[in-house]
């Protein structure tokens, strides 16, 4: 397989991100957790349930039920690149630009030994690239944090974001989303020797989630009043847990399972306490691309490609794919 040129891209935050055009090969052993001490921004919960403006804003976003967040634009037919479409512009450029997570094992992670991105989210992007170019490797990947996802789409620095992104009504006012391609829910990860059984046992203790995530909001409004701690990436949270700087990590179970694969001295506890549908984020300026992506996802559900990707990255048993809903 031919790999494109790897290069460094400076993101808006000033951090460096890996960008490359690459195909997808066999699964690899779990990557190690991030090395070094993370420097998260703590969100202290005071007398009120929410102790910061950021956490309050995120909580309001998560609680917004003014729409059906799972409904997207109906495909116009099988995926087709028509003249004048946004897909035609992407084809003329020569590659799809995708915002991805470099460190969430099973979904989106960069494997330096292979020099490429892999995971369930990445498989979705390869299918889209194949539908545009006939070649799944024609992708430029940009590593972005959870907090950068919406701004990357709105600024046009990426064509699409595949980044374990939960669809909410508040987010739909800023960007558009594909149909749901994965369903999950939030749980808690602790060290194996922790006595905690659920989020209810973590009152007054530090619980890590990524900055800009719905997970952080859910920690902030938990009735037990844990102390939310924000970090850029989930691997940063894992380092904080390993060092004893936080008592737990809380996010979608699918992400936490990837963290347990990276550190077997951790365990998932408690029931799922949210319902979190993932969607691919796209600019509202390109509804034709939303319809095209939805056509690709419909094809993946029908031909078994979604199931094969799930089995490879998540494991058995393989459920039925999330049913597409259109508005």
C-alpha cells in the first residue's frame, strides 16, 4: 500500500498535528498511554451543582431537547459525484480533509509504527473517500481535540469530522451531522483497586473528561457532585488516572473500553447513564455532502461493511447498525 507524505500542521491552538494520506491495514496492538504529566484545566464544582460557566454551557447543550438530533438529510440516491457539487470540488483537490482523534483506541488513533490512522471512525472516512475517488487512501487527516471539532468544521479547515462526536440539538445549530453511525452511552473508568461502583460514589473526587465534550458536562451536573477536570485528550485523562491525580475518567463506554485495552489495571464500573449517538460533522454550507455521506453510510449498513468494521474494532457480538432517520 502506498502511503502519502506525513507532515506537521499547526492547528488554531498552536499545537502540532499529524496529517497524512493513508489506507487502512490490519489491527495493531493497543498503543501506549500518553507519556508525561498532563496539565488539565480544573472545573471546580462549588455549592451549586455547576461551578463554572463552561460546564454550565455544556450542560445546557446536553439537556437541549428542542429537536430530534438523530434525524439527518435524506440521500438523493446512491453516492454520486455530480458536477458542481462539493464532492466534485473535493475530487478536484485530490483528497478529503478530515478532522480526527489521534489517541482514542478502537475509534481514531495514530499508530506511529505503521505511520497511519486507524479505527472505526477512520473506516467511515475510508468508505467516503472510496465513494469520491475510488481510492480509500485519498485522505488528509488532521488531528484535533474535542474542543476544536466544531470550529474546524465551521472554518472550513476540514471537510468532515469523524471524532466520536455526539449529536445534540445545540451542536446542530452550528454544524450539520450525518445519520447516526454509532450508539453508545457514558460510564465510569477507575483503577482496579478503586472502591467506586458508579458515578454516585465519586462525590467530591476529581473525574476527568475532555474539554469541550458532553461527557464533561455530564460529570459537572452529576447529583453526587464530583469535581470535573478537563484535559485535551482521553489519553491525558488516562495518564492523570495512572498518576493518581484523578479518581476516575467518565465518557462513552466505547471510548473507555479502548482505555482499558491500553491499561489493564483499570476497570469500567456502574451502569450507562446517558444515550449518546455519534454523527459525522459537516458544514451547513454543504447539504449535498451531508446527503452524499448519508448515502455512503446507508450502503455500509446494507452491504455488511459497517458490521465488519464493528467486529474488527469493537468485537462480538455485533449489533444491528443504528437505523437511519431522516428529516
